[in-house]
C-alpha cells in the first residue's frame, strides 16, 4: 500500500471547514542590505501575530531540497499532489485559468510579450509589464492573422498584463517541449526541442511552434515595446485525480490571476469569479462559507514584488493581506493554513529553493509560543521542515478527518 492509499483508507467524511491562504512567493531571505530582515519580518502584521500565538509553524519544501519550483509545482504540492509524480505544463494551467475548454491532444503554451533588440536579443522578458488592454490588442493582431498552421488550429487568448496563452489543436501533437525562453535578458529566444528526442509527436509539435514564430514575429516587428514573445510550459493536459475524491472535501478557489484559477480547475476546484482584491476574496469566501468545505485563496503580489526586487512593496503587500485577514476570521474555520507556494527573495529577483514559512491554526494545532509569523520563528516551530505535499494531510489531521492507523 502506498501512502496516498493509506490516507484514503483512513479518511473520515466530516463537516469541516478549511482555508488555505497562499501569499505567492512569500518566503524570503535576510541580507545585510535589508538590515537582516525579510519582508515578512519587517512588515507590521498585528492580525498574523495574533494568530501566530495560537498556531504551529514550520517551513515547507516545495519539491525537493535545492530545487527551485515554478508556480505549478509549488501549488500542486500545496494541494497535496507530489510535483514529481504530477507534472503539469504551465501552458495547460494558464489555458484552463483563462476559461478555455481543452480537448484531448491540445498542446498549450504560456507566453509573455517581450522586447527584442534589432538582433533578436531579449532586452525585457515582460515588455515593461504592458497593461492588459495593450496585451489584448496585440493578441487580437496575432489572432486575426494566424488562425491555422497547416492542419492545426491556433487559438490565442490574452491574460493579464504581458501574459497570454497559445493552444495548438490538431492531430499528432504532444508535449512536453523545452521552453522558448532564455529565462534572462541578454540572450536570443531559444528554439524549442522535444523533451524526448525519439518522440515523433513532440518533434512535430516543436516544428509547429518554430513555424508559429516565423509567422508571428514579423507581425510584431514594429510594435513597441512588445515586438516579440517568449513561450514556456509547452505541454498537453495530463490525467490527475480530483481534489474532492482524494480528500473528501468540496473545494473552491478564489484567485485573481488565470494561472492559479487553472491550477485549481485542474484538480476540480470550483472557480469563484468576481473578486479582484484580497478584501473582496475574503468577503466572498465568507459569503460562500456554507457551500464549500475547502477554500483556496491566492494572493499574487508578494511574488510580483519579490521578482521585481522591491523590498518595500513586498512588505506593503504583506501588510495589505494582514489588514484584510479579519474579514475571513469572522467565520469559524476549523483549520487555517497560511503559507507561500515557494520563496521569491527580493535579493534574487525570482523564485528560489529556500523553504517557505507556514502557519497552521486549529483547535488541535497547539501553540509554538511564537509571537509572530516569520521565517525566523518558523525555523523553530513544531512543524519542522517538511515536503509541501503533506500540508493538506496535516490540515485533515487537525480537522480530525483520519481514523487511527493500526490497533
């Protein structure tokens, strides 16, 4: 019997209410330049502090020690799915989040508009974070001129800011492929390649994407600043067990950005549309309290400002989250977990391998006698350092959802 089978066998159906609150990229590192504080430590967080006094804390490893995760693996781990077993392309997640209905065999790519110089070198991977309305205009331009490549249909849909999705729908296509993204400025756009050099479907898909670039780049050539684009997470939709079947909990998702809605949809969470701020997300969770058992609430801006290397803005985003928290706490949730999907240190301007802090609050969590929720405090918490995939299981245990194992 594997571990998931054991958990399933021990699971008891209950009327529990849980909330998983994810401050994307929450974790950070203390450096001399930041006065040896992280944004979480520097932030004024009276509501998180009050919760911390009656909670357990620890650190989560998103995938494995030393591995820097993308948002997909980071969130799948929080949802209890081993990211090494369930590998999902970012394009699939983004497409689902934008409301696209995928068909078997569809290959999806998550794309960024970017700025290229005259030699095709990437000078800005996000084209200055163009506004969403500019992205929509650029996507409309591409969509009008590229509808098919050979016998393959091409579907392009705008996301938020510089992000968009491309779906290739045709026969004999398959992922995953390597990224058409150098992952830093100063390099040209790399040519995509099959992950499996012997896979003919992947080879066909790689050629298709090369043809797409040949058609699309001339269309964007004179646009400013978005005269190019990068593609990554190129893959087809995998099979994955549904959250409700796995955990005996009816789940709902409250997220603003499409990718996180897509991740939630992938595991069968209901997307609750409408809220655009963390206050509105918490208000809607309270309003939907009786309709679901598990609420996943996603807050993007801690990650965004970490990637920008903007310490004051990341600190302020944490304070904004903290100020809204009492809205959610008006309702009695049996278990609340607050964490990130990974760390995004300001000093590194991107995701990192550092374990993210986690706070777990319930009537049975006990108190680690910590005055604040911080990385430093989490290091000494009773949860220790553990794989993120076990967080949902600890939430279930704290809700008394498991029968005793053995005599």
